[in-house]
C-alpha cells in the first residue's frame, strides 16, 4: 500500500511527461494522481495499528549484500507527516496558477510528491537518502524554471547548499550502517540497537545535525531559504515550506535522535540553543522584511526553531519523562501545523503575486475591500501562525514550551519572546496588505476564485480542527514511542 | 455541559455574522440574555475535556465566578442594543464579534486550569484586535488594534511562564496544582499571573493600550472597559488570589501596582478632554483599585466592585456615544448637552455618581469596602485608596458636567436612537438596583451567596474617604469650569516612553539583524563563489548545453507528437541541466562522502 503511494505519483509524473496530453488538462490529471497517495495513506491510517512499532510494513530485497532493501512502514510521526505532505501536494497542485509548459510543471510536482511520500514512509536509510536528494532535484527545477526574479541563482544556491547538507548526512548514514554488527541500512534494526558510542557517535551526530539543520533550516544555516522562497511560484513555496523543510526536521528525529540517542543526549543543550537562536533570529529578521514572501520565509526559520527546541528537549535525557514526551509531541505537531499554515500563507502570497506581480507590502493596503475572502483566510492563517489558541500552531507551541520549560527553563523563557515578535510582525503584515486605505492602482484587485477559496479553506479547516480538537492527532503521533529511554549520558 | 457557556455566545456570534437575521440587534441581545440565564443555571457545575492526553481542560463555576459569568452577558445585552442602534458599518460583524468576545470571556471565567484559562485569555485578546480594528478602512484603527494585541500579549507571556512553572513543578496544569507550589515556581506563578493581569487590566506600564483602543467603535469600548478584557485581568487575580498571596512579594506588588495606576490613571483622566479617553483612563484607575483590593486579600470585594463598575462604565460609554451622535465629536469642550439630551443626561448621572463613589449609589458602597480592605493591609494602602478615590470623584464629576451639564445647545436637535436610550436606561437602572448593596440584608445575602468575605471597616478611614470624595467632587466642579487644552501626551507621557524605550529599539534591532542576515547571504555568495566557481562553471556550461538541447528538444517535440519524442524533449530540457553537469560533482561528492565515512570509522574503531 505504501509502496503504491510512492510509485503512483512517480508513474504519473512519467506519464504526464511522456503522453501527448493537452496542457490544459495537466492540472486536473495531476491533481487526481496526487490524490491517490492521499487516499492510500488514509487507508493505512484507517487500518493503523497503534500498538507501537511500524505499521503497513513491506519489504523487497534490492542489494542484499549491502543490506539495502525496499523497506516501507509508518509509525505515528511518519504517517502524520506523510498525510500532511499528501494534503499539501494536492492543494498545491490543484492551485490554479498560470505556468508555461504546464505538463512539465505538473510532472515535476508529481515527481516531488512521490519522492516526498517515499522519504516519510521508507525504512531503509539508503532509500531515505536517495529520496532526500531527489527532492532537491525536483525542487531545483521547479524553482529554477518556473520561478521569477533571480530564480536560477536562488535555485542553484538552494541546490548547492542542501547538497552539501546531504553529503554530511550520507557520511553519517554510512558510518551508522557500517558499525552495525551485520551491515544493514534497515532503520528498524538501527533504532532498536543504536550501534555508536563515544567520539564517533559525537562526530556522526554533528554531521547529521548540520546536514538536517541545513534543510530544516536552523540558524545560521538558513540563508538559502529566503531567496528560494522569494523567487519560487506560490504553490512551489508552499511545498518547500510545508513539505521539504519537514524532511530536515523529520530526519533530525528519525536519524539523529533515534539512531544516535546517546550522543544526542550529551549534546542536547547546544542543539536546544540552536533552536532558540532560530526562534529569535527568525522572528527578529522577519520583523524587518518589507517583502511579503521574505517575511513569511523568515517566520519559517522561527517556527522550525520551535521544532528543533522540542526535539532537543526530547533527546536531552533530562527532566521528567512526561515533559520530554510533551516536547516531542509539540515538535511533531509543529511540523504538521507549520506545513498547513505556512503552506496556506504561501498560497496567499502566490495569489497576490498572480494578481499584482508584486510582493512589496508597502505597495498594498486595503485589499480586504476588493478581496474579502482572501483577507479573511489570510487573517486566519496569520493568527494560526502567531499561535492563537483554537488553531493548530498554539497546540504545537504550547506542548514544545511546556516540555522545554521543565528541562531548559531559561531557553524556554527566552524563546517566549519569539511568540511576541511573531504577533507583532503578522499583525503589521495584515495591516499593511489588507487593511487601511486601498491604493488606487489596486482598485480592480480580484478576490479569490471559488477553487482557490476551497483549497485554502480546506487547509485552514484542518488547522482549525487540530486547534480545537487536537486529541486525535496527538494520539496518532504517540511521541512516547519516539523518545529514547536511556538516561543522561547513556 | 458547562462548556456550553462559552460555546453558546461564540457560535451564535459566528452564525449571526455569517448569516445575519433581519433584526440582528434583537437576536444578539436575546443570545446575551440566554447566556446569562445559562450561567445562572450552571452555577456550581464542573466539566472535564480530554483535549490532549497530557493536558485535559477543566472548567468549574464556583459562586464568585458565577457572579461574573452572569454579569458579563447582562452588561453585554444593553451594549448590543446600543450597537444595533448606533448603525455603524458592518453591523452583523460587530454584533457577532461582540458575542464571540462574550464567549471567550466566559471561557476565562469558567476555566479551572491554566491551559483553559490561556485559551480563553488569548481569544479575548484576538477578539479585542478584531473589534478595535472594526473600521479597518480608516488608517488608525488597525494600528491601534495591533498595539493593543501586542501589548496585552506581552503581558500574556507572564501567564505562559506561570503555566510552565506550574507544570514543570507539579506535572499538572490545574488550579489545584497552584496550591502545591513552593519556592521559585511559586514566585514565577504568582508574579507571572500578576503581569498577565496587569496587561489585560490596563495597569502601568501597559496602560496606554487602553487609550489606543478608543479607536474602536463606542459599543466595543463600552464592553471592553466594563465586563470583558479589562475585567479578565481583575477576575484572574481574584480567582487565583491564594497563589498571589502565597507568592513572595506578589500581593504587595499587586497593591503597589494597583494604587500607582489608580492614582496616575486618575490624574491622566482629569487631564483628558476627549470623552472616551477620560473614561478609558478612569478604567485603568478603577481596575487599579480592584487589583490593590485583591492584593490586600479581599478578592470578593474586588469582584463586587468589578460588577458595579461594569454597569456604571458601560452606561457612561453609551452616554458618550449618544453625545458623540449629537455633536459629531468626542471633544468635551462645548458639549454640555443637558438641554439637548435631557434624558441621557439624567440617566448618565447615577452612573457618574456611582463611579465617583458617592453614597448612596452602588459604587460608593463597594469603594468604601475596598478602602476598608486596603486598611487591613496597612494605613499606607488605605491612604492610597482614599487619595485615588478622591481623584475618581474629581474625574467623574468633571466628565458629567462637561458632557451633560445644561448648556447652550437646544433640545430636539438630534434625538438619540431608541436602542441607545434603552441601553442607557437599562445600565443606569442596573446601577440603581445594585445600590441596594447599601441595605444590610441585601449585602449579607450577597456576601453569603457569593462567598464574599467583607472587611471590617474603620470609622476614621471611612470618614476620611468620604471627605476625599467630597473634596474630589468640588475639584471636579472647578476643573469642569476650565477644561483646558488637550494634553500634549496621553497618559502622562507613558506611550512616548514605551515607544522610545521598547518599540523603536526593537525595530532598530530587527533592521540591524536583517542587514546582518543579508550581509551573511552576500558573504556566502562571495564565499560560495570559490566553492561554486567549479560548480558554477560546470553549471553555466550545462545551462548553455541544455538550452541547446532544449531547443533541439523543442524541435523534436514539434514532430508528430509521439510519447518518446516528448520524453526526449523533457529530458533534454530539464534532466539535461542536471545530469550532464552537476552530476559529476554529485558523484564526486558521493564517493568523497563514502571515503570520509570509512575514514571516520577507522579513526573511531
């Protein structure tokens, strides 16, 4: 089932690229294909066995001599991330955007959808690495070919930067596999019996944290993000923020935390400080941005900081077990919530670009008049992003901070300034773009079409659902099974 | 079931906004009435909600909370009638959001654990943002709305800290866990709650947001300054008074903060010539007295004054709104509408006298009880309360005389809308009804029913307090003769101080950080230049090659469309960019990575 969820979109991409399909029909076809993994994942969820371990496993030998195989399976974290990725892909692909060569664009989107699903559901480190890198390839083309402005440079920067990160990850993965008693890249085996200890473990952890940190991105490795976002088309930005950034954070939990737990516990404090730096720096720099997309992009740095902080707390081995679980729960919810919320915000930015070809907030104002639906949904997304209770972001941040305070009270207290800054920067963004006087040049600004409203509305409905009733998501994530059980220092 | 109390008005409000009924004002008022009825029925109820496994939400309605739970919708009811009569823009949205505001406030009131409280607390803040910014087409309101939200959220950080400290120390977030705290977590919880309450209740140094909030519509001000938002701050401290009392220094801090705000806010109110801003500054002053009373250890007395003040303040805001309708401005110079609006003037009088704490009106009784409560904490506190009470008498008298003393304006100029007059009559009637608190049997029944401990009064203090009120009234009359020009700075310059000490430095810091971040990007561009020189060269060549390939591909694609040809074209254009160029680099890295990994292994093994 999971295998199908990976293969169908890849085949769809190939078909879209190869078959003589009318360009106008590329989007509906691609949307339908992207819906397949979503449906399959929902099916997996319906039959999900919450008793711990991985569900819906499947295995097919590939290179037995090296311990590499097609292994898939999901636990609560990967299933929730795969599901939210699938949702974001359907939304981003269905989003009506004018692109040249629509077939190729949608083929790449489907390619990326298959690769992303694969990354979250695979249980083999080599496949994980392959999917990780293929996602870079897909994103490189989407930003480089269909971006605007200095898109080529931004795409190249993104590619080189994250490729450097994936090199570090590769080193870590290979060392991990080679130090297993029997050479294997099976994640389950490595998680069950983490092989490394001592200084090697520390170095591997460093490589993994730096590698995943680039993709997450963590301060000070975040500078590839703003140009990539600014120049990417709206739906591609939504995927970049909503899905690709999650890969880094997911790897941080799945590989760094679960496979090198002992070294992680030793170095949790500096990792938590990295998270804090991302929270504060992301929010502070975002405050000073006049470009709508840059502002949203820097809030991604801020939000992923909460994730890193939560993961660091979970792996610290300090404080009560319950607090570490809560922190990790918060980190995973933040991944889901940030995917949906920031995905929605970038779609809003894309809608504005589509109509005005401008992202400078100073050139707007009063859009709530001609575009009340856009303004209403953007306001909801902004409040979700600044962590208003009743919306998903609050659930995530509350859990992260609750756990973090029990382990690193000073870091948590300092991180709280982040939620104050995000409140200020989102409210000023709303004011500048949607409220106040409407410039004469924007009088004919069109509101969201019915389809755009439906897509954004669906994403934000999930945000509201998680915010009002998070219990279902929290029990699915079941962070208790992810927190390493060893005490401090091994 | 208890959860219905916040949900009923909230859902009704959203529905009213989404699908306005023919008479939205009446519908909203009915919903407010039903909410009050529900609150009365639910007194003593409790509830539990498995919102998150680790963090269950809990609610309860002890007697004192029930008093507030009933009072909030009852004050909102006339305010909604007034809003409907005011005929501002986007009436259904205004009425709907006011109902949501009431719902969020009810959530704060029923909360029995810190997470539930925080949820309601922040939604109250978000509602205030939407309501203050109601006239979003104008330039000022949205900025003021953001100011109010951020200022109160700054205080909310205190609530976050209190919640985290409680959870870290006890593993629970319930109010009952607060009593198990000791040491540093107790101090954090007590002071955190105080900071959060101070921000919501408009205390120093957060007070200026209340004046900025005056950019909202008058009905919003009427509710925000009486039974919602500012009331939340006082209610929180009263509900969790044992924690405040136990935390080192927090109770004394509450008294100092409250009395300082009561005095300074009173002075700020005396200097204002904008009708709503006088009332806004007086709100800070009045909530200051309530917070000082909680600090002195009498939360019940503070809650009674909260209710009494809510009725009077809402009435005065409605009266100010009617005055604005008549004159087209909130400027107190040359209002004197006694002849033009005789009924409104008469109905506003008991409210103003209650605010001035003149016996036998309700405010007179609750204020004397507050002074007596502060007297229990020491003579200095009582003295502070007496002085602040005198100033309250001064600004109340000054306000009513400037707005409603008989003046030159003739009657029948502009008739006040019926809904507004009804609202004013209802609120004024409520003040008169509450004045029954002066009667011993009523007072005892209320104290017993709501579980309010009353302080033992001292005759000397009461006499001094009444003398201060009399002096204040005289001062108010004198000030009303010569109202003076508008003050150069609202709230005694505090907004300027905040602007220069907080807002601007943070903005400068953000700009600096952004420049640094950009410089880092540029620096990397240069630094990466060396690294990417190789890649760049390869990529450049690749791009040229792929463009050529792409052109070739296009031509291929122009041939009769066959799948294979199409694929070739796409491969030529897209994959070509990567495969031929970056791929070399890519595989080199792969091999290098492998080598590095093996080396690392040997090194460690």
